C-alpha cells in the first residue's frame, strides 16, 4: 500500500491541481448540496506566469464555467457570459491585486467508460486569463509591455507544465520516460481573432520525427488576445489560452509516451 501510494501520489496531486471533474464535479454542474470544485488551482498559478509577476502580487481566483456559455436573457444577477476580470480597487502597497480567471476542463468523449486506451485527464484546459497588460495596469505600472512583444506565451506556460510534471514524477517513471518515451514538447501559439474560433480549436498533439527516427509530440496552443482599448469594454485586456493540464502531462509521462514506442525495448 505504501509503494502504491508513493507511485500514485504525483498523479493525484496533478489531478487536484487540474481541478479534475472526476474528483469532484465543477460547482456549475453539481447537484445542490454536493461537494464541488470552484475552479482550477493550476489556472491561478498560470495567471501569474502569464503576467510575469510574482504570485504574491496577485490574489488569483479561478472559476469553472463553460467557455462557450451565452445567456441571451439573463435573470437578475446572472451574466450574459463569463469573462475574467480584475478588481481595480484591490491593489495597494500592502494588498495584492484581486483577479478572477475562467476555466473549462475538456475531456475525451469516452473517458467515462472503463477503457485503458482513453485518458481520464483533461485533454485541454480552456482558460480565459486577464492579459499581461491588464495585470500590469492594475498593479499601477505605467508602461505595460505590448502583448505582441511576448510571443508564444501559452506555449511557454505549457513548457512549464511539462517541466513541473517531470520534476514531480517518481524517479523510475521519469527515467523510463526519458529513455524510452515519446517526448512531449511545447510548440507554438496559433492566434485567433474571435472567440468561437478559439473555443473550437483544440490543443494539438502533433507527432514529429526527430533525428535517428526518434519521435516527439509537439504541443501547439490556440490563443486569442484583446487590447486594453477593445471596442467592447467587457472584452478588453483578455488573453485566452489552450493549456496542457498538469494531470495530462503526468499521465503522458507515466503511460501514454510509451504506447507509440516499440514494446520490445528493455525497460518498457
């Protein structure tokens, strides 16, 4: 039991950071009185990474919602749609900036079945962040960096997720992956200029051949950014990313990376 706990603990920790719907349902899909998960802890960490600020400068909160949700006839207190936002009055020399992000975890269609060929980790996290410009403005920094000067931010966050999973995986799992597995590497950001195109373009796992016949999966993210002076006030200062879940990264290192290699290799 102790050996099993040690072996599985990194996976469970990663699922908790993801906010896995399989541990507890998201609150917007839960029954009244049922224990539920408000949001993804990983999205809260990633918001600070995207803004390139110390996490202590932000009081980040994430909420699970359907990113495509539109309420044409909202009742009192209900939103038309869910957007990330910043409390402009929360930051001071002694208090962090209060920010909210919106996440939707997307799973394989067959993940509810007892099928070992289908992962039950989120295949992508659709995250609506506040942009770096908006965060810096909220922190009172006068000259925020234009988003165009910082390319591939979403893919940089995915690289950090892979790095985190490798560091947290058990040594023998990590070594087996490094010796025999198809490596998962962060690729590029693919930009969109409208919400639906971003929502329905999935995180891409492209198989590419390296030298000497070795293969790798290149992870390309889809993104959308809006300026601070966007003509629709509710849409200004946003940065949307399709991110790799830490649980999916861990699942890849443990098992999926080995499926595409020859099974006769020693150690597999």
